[in-house]
C-alpha cells in the first residue's frame, strides 16, 4: 500500500536521516514550493522554500530545528515542532529570517507509488539510501500563507516523496515533473559514489508514467547504457532499454536556485542547489518520437560535497 511507503523507518537517535518532502507549483502564478520534514539523530527540522519566477528577489528558503519529533502508523503521521505530515495532508507554520509561512494542504492519495531505485534495492536493502514516491502526482487543495499573503492551492499538482538512509551519495542529481504530456509523472535519480578513494561513474535511474503506461530505466542492467551529467542549473540524460529511449535536459537560470546545506549522520557536510521552476525538454522514443516539454514547472536539484559558487540564494537556518 502507498501509505506504508511513508512509514518511518528509523527510530529516534538512530545514526540515520529520514526525509518526507513535497514539491509543487501554484497553478496561477507558477511559483514553486518545496516543503520538507526531516528527522536526524536527536532532532527534527522543518524546511520551506518559495521560488518566484517573475521576481527572483522574492525567492527564499528557511528551515528550523526542533527537539520534538513524534510519529505514528495506521494512519501514518509525522509531527515536527507542531507541524504535521500525513499520507493525505500537511499542515504547519515556520517563521524566521524575515519570513512567516503557514500551510494547510490536503490531497487524495495516489493509487500507487513510483519506485525509482532498482527492484533488488528494495527487496534486499541495497545501498546507503532508500527512496520512494508514495504520492507521485496528486492535486492539492488548501492554502499557503507567505508573509501575510494567502495563496489558494486549488488543483496544484504535487509530488510527495520519502527518503531514508545513513549516507548521501558523493554527488547526485534528482528531478521530478508532472504534466510533461497528458497525465504524467517523472522521477529521476543520478548518483556518483565514492569507494576506496575512487569516484565511480554516474548511475542514472529514471521512471516515467505517461497516460497509464509505466516506462522504467532503473534496473542494474540499464546502468551500462544510461548516461547522465549535471552542473549548475542543468541535468542532461539519456536512458535506454530495448523498448524505449528517453533523452533530453532539465535547465534553469542560477537565480532560480536555492542552495541548501545538509549534514550526513557522520557529520560530513553536503550542499544541494534546488529549483521548483525549471524547464524540461525530453524526447521519448517508442514506435515514434514524442517530445515532452514543461516550462517553469520542472523540479530538480544537484548536490555534492562542495558549495556551488554560482548560486547566491541560500536556504537559511533560523532560530
């Protein structure tokens, strides 16, 4: 069941991180939002970011730490600092850094999840990090209040994912997009691992649901042919199987990115540059060629062990 995919995997104090997040765009303004609930050893965090495509100076991100973390199953729920996330809802508030935000959102849960990692990774727990999207494409109702401005999110399409693990990849890229064409949902993860002093070549995993048909380029056998590269504001990809090929790019300007600082459970520092207002230009080939394009509503990030000097907007820790 998709709801069980949201269940908390790590107990308080475990040397691991666990994240639930949702991303979406306002259907009228195109503004992008990133909402993130995080548990780490000894604490929880709430994250919120707004990406303004018309006025980049209004783009911001804030996060705050809390000692109180509670969770439940049947029904699933996580509560951090008084903010709640369920399988079909999210509510909370966060203030600091000159901003005050509140959210009250609901959605009908998706009928099935998207699993982006190889099947064997889920079956045998392979890897330092696990990832699943319990709600890949859901329509929001409710409100977001940003600095006194109430924004009704009636029908905004969102994706909600769950990540848990003991170590982030050495470098990575992630992408999510809905409405590339028709009823669609795309999830992409590309990683480079660091083992015994060597940085391994990129591994690309992609799943695409398009009008009820599921395309998967995410098994170990696909890694040999899949290709990915990433840098500031750009992910390039090519994924191949005997049945279909996907290639293209996701792009955005540097002022559409917010840079966030993460900590691995072992204390190593990481950085990611995230946008929720990027562009996607993809080509799906299967008995013909179908262009898939999404302007200003593609969500993606790149991350690693070094700060990106080209990204000026910082996700700010507030007290």
